[in-house]
């Protein structure tokens, strides 16, 4: 049986494959978490319980330096690996190291890691990427049958979500810029982003990849306008289905901790509080915000924000999960939740229930428009 199937596959491989159909139709059946319950809900909570980022789209995370872009990017990449998908990680700033990535459960040894210099290097690699493809000897019979019915460049049943990440686009150059003459007009990079995205965006959708890029913001020439302009021209903002701004507030509040050492108090900054703004979205409703706590040696502190969210809307002086009263201290409450995995899950679900209850009050009762 296997031999015959192999012969058929070999025969079919000689004939030109049919034009592939778009597999992403806006369905949020496959999503990846950002590591923050409240941000997942702000992105697509109105379309799927718990929310998250759907596959088949391009996402831009932009904001100033030190606003948590790399942390959020790494958190999402780690989530892709944990559900069995493969990761391509472009690191033009050469900042990702094993110690930092380990914090997010991100295995740098098993992902396709590179440090590109130019814009075309990033997008050419995407168009040539073959995640999940295996040799025929490792393929099950049912997968062979699927391959015969739906010929592709290899065996790839698309049972996993594969992710492409770039941190950060602002660090990419062009061949012209790196040449001795340089880019005197300063226009080539924007043109290359536009050219490469035109050639690549359909592949991201067709192959159900999730592509997430970080980008910095530049000074706005308008003195009173928000500084939400990212480098690289307008292509990223046009082609991105989801744009997340990591510094919607005018400043980034720092989290400080004071410890006592030999009768003296020592203060250190241990993290930041940011507010992520859904600046653009074709996934669900835009202009939602979500608070994030990022601890430097931990990552996104989801438990902290979940406890705060429930307390804020329950008018309870204590931090609590439905089945258990915790403490008036946030730190003690976090410690109590972390000792019981069932409480972590219960806290997560309670936040979703409360969020959905609040959102239900904003639903329109109007009849569908006659068209």
C-alpha cells in the first residue's frame, strides 16, 4: 500500500501543482496567546472565547525603546513553539540570547534563527521557508493520501501554527545603503518594504503563518500629535492586519522594589507597567486597550493583572478567586495562586467571564440593517 502511494506521489510530483487556494478566511479557530489574558481579549475576545492572535496575518508591534516590544514578541514566539509549531526568528539587532529567550520557553536551538542586514533578506527567507515538511519515509499513510488529493511542495498537513518573527524592522538596512555610495535620497528602504510585502503577504495568508514584527516609533513633526510614526514607510501599516502600540500612555511607569540590607533600604527598578493599544485591527474591533505588567526577570505577569482586574470590578477589598479568598496584599495573593495550578486556570476563566459580562453591556440591540 505504501509503495503504491509513494509511486503515485512521485508521478504526481512531476505534474505542475494546482494553484493553491487561500486557507485563511478570517476564522479565528486557530489563535496564539500573547501571554496576557487581557490583551488576548482586547485583540479578539468578541469573536472567540479567551481571544488571542489568529493565524494567517501580519502583526506589527510598535513603540519607543524600553516599552516591552521584544518581551511581547518573544512571549508570542514561545507560545508558537509550545503548541508544536516551528519558529523563524530574524534578529537584526542581535539582541536575543539563550538566557533571555529561556524566560519565555523559547528554544533558540530548534528555531530558524538569523541576523539579517537588509530588508530583502528577511522576506526572501520567508518565501523560501518550508516548516514542518518531512521525508516520505516518515509520513503516515493517511498523510500520503492527503498529499495525493491536495498536492503541495511537500507533506504539510498544517496541523500546527508556524510563526515568523522580526525584531526589529527599524534595524534593517538596504543594499544601496550599505554600499559605498549610500542611499543619498533616503528612500530605498521604504520602497523595499513595499516591494517585499507585496510579494510576501499572500504567502503568509495562504500558508497560515503568523508573522509578528516589532518596530520603533519616530519623532512626529507635529508638536502636539502622538508619536505613532514607525520607520520603513507606510507599507507595514497598510499590510498589517493588527497593529499594537506598546506605549499608549505618554510615559512608561516603572515598578520599584525596596529591600532591606544591613539596616539600609535599597531600591531597584524591577519592571514596567505599559498599556497596549490596539491601534489597527481587521481581526475584531480596534481601539481597545489592555494593561501589561512586565518584570525584567520574569516576563509578562499575567496573574498580577488578572487579580487586579477582578478586584477593580468586584469592589472587593481583598484579592480573590471565585472559590477562594486570598489576601489584601498583591504579592501574597500571587504566591497563593501560584501554589495551586487549578487556581491559575480558575483565575484565567473568571477574568474571561467578567470581561465578557462587561462587553455584553455594549452590544447593540438594533435589528440587522436591511441591504
